[in-house]
C-alpha cells in the first residue's frame, strides 16, 4: 500500500511539475521569508566592509565576522580560523536573537555556517555546519530555516538549534552543485531544482522521495 501511495504521489508531482515550477511558493499557508542579504561595500577603495540596519542602528561587519554597533564591538561571530573571511552573509533578526548564516573562506577551503546569537548577552548560543559553498538565500518561517549548499539541503529548527533534517553528500560529478530556492507543494513536498536535476523531499517524513 505504501509503495502504491508513493508511486501515485510521484505521478502527480511529475504531471504537475511544469506548472508548479513557475511559482515561487505554491502553498499560501506556508509563509516563508527571505533572510536579509548583506553585501560588501566599497569604503576605502575596495569592498571590505558590510553594513546592515538593525533596530534603527547601522551595524558594521568586518570580513573577520566582527559586528560593531556605535563604534563598539557588538557581536563576534568567531570564524573557524584566523585566516577565514566571510564570503556571503545573511541575517535573520528577531526580538531576542540574531541568526547569522554565512559562507567563510580562506581562498582554498570554503564552508557554510549558521549561528544563533542571543541579544541578552550577545554570545553565540548554537552553531550548525551546513556544508560547503554555493549557499542559497535562506528561507524561514516561525520555526524553521531552509538553506542549501553544494551537494546539501538542510532544514534547521532554529528554536532548538538543531537540524530537523539534513541531506548532504548529494554532489555527483557536477550534479547538485547549487540549488534554486525550493518550491513548496501541498504542505508536504519540497522540490529542489539544480539546473536540470531535481530532488523532492517529503518534509513531514524527513526523507528524499525523488532524486533525478
């Protein structure tokens, strides 16, 4: 019975896929937001500083992950190595905490990380390693973050500071090198497109049901 049900789902998705992929989010009940993107700004002749607005203040972020507010150190994201610098950076701002999701690199190695910082003491409370580079724009709701990297797709329960599910080692001879933003279908299936390749995840049961 389960095999018949799964086969039926795949048939439905296959026939619906061409129309589904034209919409960013096919389920209006799942309200997802994009994390705030932060980019380098040319200040002294080369792009070496980032700025973002937060609670009517302008935060300055250095390549080494140090965040300043009113010319004082506000938060230190604590890079994995002294030679690492931020390549791309996104923030999720909430009343009691900030989540930084970024790719760090030393030009030889690159990895992506998510960190939650409590605004009670401005300290990092949890860290999750997302895999390599080619990070997508993170999407989030009131409980979860969806983000992809090269060969990896992740769902983070950010209230608990752990993965709800995580699929890595998907990279296969050029396949699943990077992903478009996921498409949510009928509150159950999540479709991840990587160029002409597709992965479909059963979000509720936390498993991949199609990889092609």
